[in-house]
């Protein structure tokens, strides 16, 4: 079966993949906070999918197979310099773009230090939870129409993406409180969130540097550098 067919077969009927509504990017802070638990409920529903029969980690190919055998292989392999495709010899950007080698390598190492906390945490992840990809009516429905980046990883990846997109919404702080109220225990929450956030953060930073988006790069670097203090304050 194709990737889309397999994903449909394992998703709960409570997860909407053909939504009608508007981009969640249009919600202001107050509107999002008023319905943030609905967002978390629906994203958690994705993570409860039964993935038995799907091996490995990483993004799915067209047949819903993953490329990597472990979380470590996936996270570190994402930044391989000689991988064929768009990112082949990407480290040349340290000389040709705003991408700062010291900053990048610092947070790559911070990510690597925390991989053991995430190893073995295998869940279906949407891996595209930027607000302009989430569709809502602002009241009762959250939809997920684009599964092109989906795969297997620690489920905190989806929440880390939301926070990277809009750090002022305080996603990890809201999620921590959400779990506390529901008696949901997430072992090593801070370290796992940081690992996923550093992974996606430096990956997105690399992308914005490749298209000379200086403003976004500066915003991402600020968000990444401030996240540890936010998480450790919980």
C-alpha cells in the first residue's frame, strides 16, 4: 500500500485529514489559548496510532518505510554532509550564508547529548505541525491535511515544531500543564523536548539560511538559545 493508504489505516477516526476551515496561523494568542487543549487532544490522538509492523525511525518514503534503524541514526543522519539531494555538501553554507558554524555545532551537540532520552520512543508523528499547515474552525475541529513529512519519532517532535513556529504561545509550558491536569506522565519531558526542538530547530535554521532568509534565521536562533531556560523552569 502507499504511504497515504497506510497512514489512513492506522489513524483514529478522530483525526481529520480532509478538514474544512481556516489556517490556524490566523488565530491570535488569546484565540489559540482558548482552544489549545483541542489542539493537544488531536495531536495526542495521532501519537496513539498503532504502528506495529512499521520498523525504524525517520520520515516515511512513498511506501511508508523509514530510512533509519534508530532515533540516533535518524537525528544525526539528517545532517550528513554527503547525502544525495538538496543538502549534498550543505556545510559549504557556513562560508556562503548567515549559517553560523559555532551556533549550529553547539546545538547539534546539545541534541546528541539528549538522544538517549528519546531512543526507543517510537510514535507516528505528523512532523509538519507549523500553524499554517493546521486547519481549524477555532472551536471544535483541528485537521491535518498534509502528511508528506510524517514518520516515526518521539511524539514531542510535533509539539517542538509548534513551539519553534510560535514560541510566544508557550507550547511546552501549556503542554506541561495539560499533562499535569490529566495525569499524563511523560518521562524525561524536558530533555526529550529539548532534543526534538534542537533537532528541528537547527534543521529549519539550515533551510532558512539556504534561501537567505536572514530575519527568520535570527528569530530561530533566539528561540533555540532561550528554550533551555524555559524548559528547566517548569
